[in-house]
């Protein structure tokens, strides 16, 4: 495939590790934010109430939606910057 960089095994492993760290970080942030938002600090029962469950579902859905939107926007910016770099200078 022309134009795509070729990676060796070490580089692929590094990219996989970075992606795993990013996903783990996102999961921990999402869990922390939604827990603080939806579950009161003093537990009254061992089970989630219906309100807490709905809150967590909505919180996680919103968090993942925003992460997806950010990823798409960053990808657009990256593609636009790549096109600018590829254009020859007209001076």
C-alpha cells in the first residue's frame, strides 16, 4: 500500500501498548466521573437503584459519544494538516 508507513514488530508493539494505555485511562476516567455523578457517597444498599443505573447508562453513553466525536475531529484535523504538508509551495 503506497503512502502508508511500514512498521516493524517493535513499533507495532509500542503502538499497541500506547493504545492500551489510552483505553485504560479513558475507562478509568469514565468510571470515576460517572461514579461521582450518579452514586451517592453513602451506600444504602448493595445493589444499584433504578435511578443510579439509568444515570450510569446515560453518563457512559454520553462519555463514549463525546470520545468518538473528539476522535473524529482529531482525525479530520490530522488529514487536513497532511494535505497542507503535501501541497507544493507556490512561491
